[in-house]
C-alpha cells in the first residue's frame, strides 16, 4: 500500500509540474493553498464579503428541507469514504481535508 501511494504521489507531482494538473488534484488542495490540517476547505462562500466582515449577503436555498440536512450528512459520508481510502493506501491523509463543509462551518 505504501509503495502504491508513493508511486501515485510521485506521478501526480510530475504531472502537476508538467501540466499544472493531475487526476484527483483536489486531494492536494491543502498543500497547494497552505491550509493547516483539519482547517475548513476554501469554498465559494469565502469570496463573499461577509466572510471578511465588510458587508452582508443573502443565500437562498431552494428545497431547503432537503438541502439543510444534507449539509451534515454529506460531510460525514465523505469522511467515511475517504478514511477507508487513506487506511488502505489509496489516498494521502491530506485528502481528508478536501471535503464538504460541516453544518456548523456552513453557518
């Protein structure tokens, strides 16, 4: 498993250097943007001014009776799936940081 992950990582880094991208580049997002382990990922919400305390905006959630519960379940399901991939040597542990926001992080 360690050899497979090492080979994949070296291949990905080579592709990133040559082309600027690779399959699954999102799994390296923490390293590319300099985030700390466990820190919420950068999302579209970070580009709205309220995140910087400069003004307010409104988010309209269509089908909110479906959307709001999904905020929690998407994060849990993503973590469970990626934890297995990390455990079995298919992804680096940093892949866990490329995830949906939790309910608390969204609000």
